[in-house]
């Protein structure tokens, strides 16, 4: 007989069992929902997050950022624009050979230009002009701001008087804007830009016109058009000088690209401003300014060559000074009295030469400038204040700017003999001018004042010629 064993189950136990089964079923269903819907929920959350925050793409590159050149020659090379498509050109090769055979020409021009090249490169970059144009003053003036040509062209960029006036370069007895470093550079770039536009964006034609004039180049183009010939620079019939002018600049740029290949040693020029503009509000003598700021007087004049008498008359109300001296000069000027900055020599004598002893000489006129007084004018012209008053019927010493004074030359001829005797006490030597020389460089070489060198060689002029002989007096 079979028998079954039964265990009695209470109501509490059944309740707990039902609860456990319900929990298990709920957990199973929740697991199914999580598996099927979690990706959709996360995607929606990520999409909403990205909509609120826009991420920038990250580009991976192994190329380092370009470094700023330390040498202005290298900066210039990076901005050359006229070298493409030149190919082999015998006219360029001929000029390149000349530079390779005369390495000192570019080396000396670079030394003189070290004061100005950085400024010119920056101005060209601002206008997006080819940096080969920074070499144009090498061709024009060998970077000598006092250069003077037979055609009466003056300055770094060699402006003739009429063209200079057209581009607002004032020219007076005391100031010549064609020699002003910043003003002439602006004028040259304005002129070159105008020529570039005139010849439909062709820089070679613009350069040819800068040398020969736009009329000469335009007529050459018209001749070729009538004959059915090409009208580019290389096919135009132009003056001999202009035929060589553009190839000379292009050849010079190629030498600057690889100077070692042509035996040229270009000393590095710091890629930073050499000078700074200091505002002034009164007349000053450059020798006084140089002493105040501890600047070499000739260097200050090389930066401000437009002031022909080394006095800030008729020109802009600012000076260019070496950057390292600008703050010292600004501070000094703020504490000095106006009369401390005017030298007795700053008023140039009306009489520049001896005219004999004749008391009936023609009368001369002097126009009073700002800061003048009877004492200064009398001393500068070696006359008595009483004579000035008598000649001009002045009862007092008050003068007005613009007033004209009549005076006579009372200097003795013996003064010239005195100077000759003084020079005779010194040892004289003859110096033969070399290519690239200037009065400034010769004076530096012999450690003499440039104004003395000018006085010893009155016919030398500002623009020296190779082979020219200069007399130099040296102290025993």
C-alpha cells in the first residue's frame, strides 16, 4: 500500500512565496526592457548633449609653426615675388656676373642700408608689394640718402625735383623731402603703385617706367602694338640704361637669395626697427639733440638727412632716432628749455664766401625764423647788433617771425687766410674714392668731422665718384 507524506503549509509561507515569484518576474521583465531600449535612450541623450555643445575639430599635424626670421635679409627673401618664370635670361646673367665680380658694392650698400631696410620692408609688406623693391635703393643710390645724380635726382629713391614736388616732397633752402627717409619711401611706394596700376599689374613695366618715365614706356608699347610685336618688358625698345635697369634689380635679388654662391658676404641685419619717431615742437640743432641723447651726431644726421643745415627748420615736427635712445631723448626734451637746444651755429650765415673789401657791396636779406633774436643773428653773421639796428632802423631788439633784415658783410678776407694757416699746421693726405664710398664713410675712416671734410673739398659734392681725389687734414 502506498502512502504519501504531506507537509502542512501555513498562509504566511504562501504569502512570502508569492512575493518572491513576483519580484523574480519583475526583474526578468526589467532586464528585457533594458536590453532592448537602453541604446535608444543613450543615443537620444548624446544627441541632445551634442546639440548644446558644438565641439571644434582637432587636426593633427606634424608641421611646426613657421618661425619669424631673425635676419631681415631672410625676411626679404621670403617676400620675393618677381622670380617666377624668369628662366635663363642673358641680360640678367650679365648683371649677376657684375655683382659677383664686385661683391663689395652690395656689401657696402647693405651696411649703409642697415639703418633703413627694416622700415622699408615693413612698408612694402603692408602694401603686399614685392620685397625685391627693398633692393631698389641699392640700384638707385647704393642706400646713400645724400646721393646726388647729374640729373639732379636726390635721396635713397632718387627723385628729381618735379617728381618730388608732385608727390608732396617739399624742397626749401633748409629741408629737402627727397632726402627724408620716411617721406621719400612713402612717395616712392605711391609712385610705384601708380605705375603698377597704369601698366595693368606688370611690375617689370612699372620698374622700367620708374627709371625712364611712364611716357617713354607707353610710347615703346604703342610702337610694338603697331608692328604686331609683343609688348612685355623684354621685347620693348627702351633706352640703354632702362634696358639694364630691370635685369639689374632681378639679378641683385638672385644674389641676395644665395649670396654665398656669388662670394658675397651679407652681414646679418636684425629683423627689428632700427629707429623710432620722436615728436618735437620747436626748432632744434641736431648736434644738441645728439649730445642730449648720447647719439653719434653723424648717425643722427644719416637718419634725418632732409634737414640740410642740420637744424629742424621747414621740415616735419619729428625726428628719427635709434630705438635704444628714443626714451632717453623724449625724457630729456621734456625737461630742457628751448634755448638749450639751439646752437649758435644753427643759423647759417647769410654770406657764404668772402667778397672783397668793397664797402659798396650789394645788401643782403635775412628772413627771421622762429627762435631768432638779434644777438644770435649778429653772431652768426659776425656783425654788431648796433649795425643790425642801424641798417634796419630798429629802436629795440624785438623781432617778428617772417620779418626781413638788411645787412652787409663786414668779415675780413683775412679770416680765410687764418683758416688756411690753421690747416697748414695739420698733415694733409690724399684719398682716392672707391666704389660705394660716401662723405660719411670717408670721414669715419679718417676720424674727422664730415663738415670739415666738406670744407676741405668744396667741389666734391654729396655724391662721390670712384677715382675722385679728396684732401684730408690729419692732426700731428
